[in-house]
């Protein structure tokens, strides 16, 4: 055996030994993960979906013309494919997306592809000739049920693109996508319970955001182009414990170049406004994430629009989803639109609610609102609406008060608005061009049966104003605890301010004092200790009652408690000058004698400036003598008063005395 043959045999033995040993070496990749080709799986449901070949048996290509041997094809307005992946343990999806090279040169319109698990968008990409071949690598949440590939296309003059998903595969054994949600649902999947001019991607493929990109999942709202108005969609979410709503809001790019009017968007939880924004052709996509209050039955997305010369805009909502994130909820007061309470009488008053259009809610600065009330008088000069609150369970009314900007330039007369409860005026305001937008809030008395909104107007040369109460709602707000009469004392003083004292208060409490007709007499400053003293100029000489309420910080005013007070004390009879004699002695105390007194009278002596210089003991007979060290050497005057039993001090009488 020569050396060359020996070397060859050794090399062969080494090779097989190494190969055999290699079978026992651990392979990190194969032990940690495995993969399943997407093309090897059958879809549960599909539309305009192809495997391996197009309809004419042509193999797929990527955008550069290279043949795709492992791929799926999508063609049409709204093609898709959905796979049941429940229990499969897939942790991620990898692949590529591209356009077939034979359908990119020329006008083939627009295309977008989205990858979804259940209702959750993992990846979305607009595709064009310049997109090339795009790598997709997304983690999947644990315990998913379905995986979907969704394509939306808007054809051009030459037709549609052909969208290719290349080398798609599911990976097992890797880390999962961590998501904070315990539940997650698209509003499109939930489906609207009622709507007007609502268009979802389930039926319409060509919805766009303001950047011109197609939307794979969402809906749009618009209004008739010849007059605008209201459109909305309401979704029932009761019993699902959702606490978050997310979506991206935008104007549709097809309705922004030129005059397409104005749009305002609102999102409501039942009657409670969560979000409101006006959109213009310059407003970028708004990513919105808002909290849903606990106990919400419905969420409503609404838009109000004014038409322009070219018609009206369309508002699109991309990826609108509700979810339960954590366990916390936003707490909001019970809130009811006027239409929920229901008007029992009205004249020249219209309401725009979440489903009914009563007119555009437009403020004095030209901005728009999504709900509210509009008032315009007729030849009687009044407009009004009334609501029966006997069983409504509300105690507060609030709104944004304004004149409509369309009725400001020129003579539209004058307008005054009043808010009344059982014909008692709670709020009154005269409105002018300079009034602007005023936030109005009034507390409704607890036993009020009727609430009325009254607008009094005088006609001008051009007619009447439109008075607007934007986002008008009734609410049930917490009320401060009512005071007990035993904690209130009233000093009805003679010839000085009366004093109301309230004890056992909390820091920050504010006390209000009313007369029995409900007129406000005094308001305390927020208390800094545990009591308040309120000075009132005069309650009157006779006995009577006052009404006292408390307002705790951030809480509505309590119902008032009625507190009685006694009549003012009767003043003692004044001392007549002839009853007084004064001895201005030299080198000894001066002496003042007051005669014709009653038993127990007390006499007070003041100097001419009103300073007290002597007080007698209660008299035992019918006179008193008061010794004063010195009145002075010259002549002068003193002031004499009397205090009789059960009475207050009398008026002071001036008595002259001679020089020593």
C-alpha cells in the first residue's frame, strides 16, 4: 500500500467518523424552534386567493421578475385568506410580500396588505412598484385562534396589482408577543347596532386615510354632499367589560383638495362625550386611545359636517378596537343628553343628538360641536324647551353657550337666555357679538319638577340670532352633606352686624346663607379650621329664619337647612341729660350722679371720643354715683348710656360739665 492510498483511506475514515459523531452533536436551532410552511396549510375561508399559480397557470414572480416557487397570491378588490391556528403553538410568522412584476408597469391603482391574528393587526404595508420585496417577521400572541392575510386594492386604468406572499412560514418554539389585553375586538367585527351613512371595510375596499393609503380594517362616516349634516355608528359593548377604545382617525384623501366643507368627530360612551375634534385638510392622522367608563352599554362614533363647494368630506376610522386592559376603569357621572330626558314642550328649539340632526352646532368662533341645542325665535320673540325632571335622577345641567357665527355680522337684534327650575331663574345672560363661548353649569334643586331653557329675542334688520348650547347634558353629580340645624347659631344683634356661626365643618367647606325667599345674603370664604363665622349687615329686628347650605370641595352645594333666629334685643331707655349731674372737682375725684333709674340698671360713662372711662355697679335703688379720678380742668362733655335688665345698651347721651 503506497502512501497516497493510505492517506486517502485515512481521509475517508475521518470523514465518516466526523459525520457519525456529528449526528450526536446538539443542534440549537432544531431543538429550540421548528417551522411550518404557510403554503402547506389549507385556509378556512378565502376570497380571490391563489396557491402557486395565477388563474392562467402562470407561476408567481416578485416585483423584479424572479419566479416565486413558494408563495400565495391575492387579486381583486378585497381578497383574503384565514387560517385556523388554534392550539398550534405558533409563536411568530415570517415571510415576504411583493407585487407580481407583470402588473406594476402602468396604472394598477393602490394596494395594501395586512397580517392579522383574530382582530389584532400585526403588520400593514402599502405596496407599489417601488416597495420591492418586503421582509415580514412578526411575533404572535399566545392562544390565538385565527391568522388572516387581508389585501385591499383600488384598481387603476390597467386593473389591479397581483399581491404575492412569498416563503411564508409559522415558527414554533420561539417567544410570543406580549400583549396587555385580556380581551380585544374590532368594532367592525362587533358590528354596528344602528348607523347612518356607515361604510365598513367588510363591504367597501377603497377607504383611505389622509395620506392616500388604503385601510385594511375600519369604516368611514360621511354625509350627503348636497347638504351635509350627521352620520354615526353605534356599537353595543354591554357586558364585555371593555375599558379602552383605540383607533386612528383621518379625513379620506379623496375629499381634501378643494372646498369640501368642515367636519367634527365625536366619540361617546352612552351619552358621555369622550373625544371631540374638528378635522381640516391639514389635520394629520389622529391616533386616539381613550378610556371607556365602567358600565358603558354603547359607544357611538359620530361626525357632523358642513358642505363645501365640492361636497362633503369623509372621515375614516382605521383599526377601531375595544379591549380590556388591566382591571381599572374610568369613573364618570351619570350623563344624559336632553333627548334622553325628553322634551315635553318646545318652540323653535332643535336638538342634534347622536342619531338625530337638528342643525349644525356652530359656535361664535366658527368651530363645530357634535351635539347640542339650537334656539331661534319667531315673531313672538321667544324660543324655549322644557324637560320633566321628576324621575330623571339628575341635578346638574351644563353646556357651551354661544351665538352661531353665521348670525353675527349685521343686525340680528338682541338675545337673552335663562335657565329655570320650576320657574325660578338659575342663570341669566344677555348675549352679544363679544360674548364668545361661555361654559355654563347650573345646579338643579333636588325637588325640581321642570327644567326650562328660555331664549328671549328682539328681531334685528336681518332677523334673529341662533343661540347654541353645544354639548348640552344633564348629569347626576355628588352633593355635599346637608347641615343639621343644631350646628348653626345665629346672633341677631342690635345696632351691629348679625353673625351666623356654623360648627363641625371640614377644611375647604364654603357656607352660603339665604333668606327664606332664596335670595343669597352671604357666602363664606373656604374655612381653614372646623367652623365658619359669617357676618351679615342686618337680618332685621324681628325673629325669623334663614337657609344655610354647605359646599364641600369638588362637590355640589347641599340642600339648605332652615335655622330660626330670635328678634333683636330691645335697647334700654336712654338717659336724659337732666337726670345727670357732674361735679368737676379740684384736687379730688370728680363725681357723676344719675337719678331716676330702675333697680339693677348699669350706667356707662364715655369721654367725648367714645372711650369707656367708667362703669357703675347695678344700682340698688333709683340712682347711682360714679367716681372718676379726673375729667380734666377745663369744661367738656361725657357720654352716658344705660343697660337695663334683659335689654341691650341704650344710645349714648351727651352731658356737659363745667371747668374745675
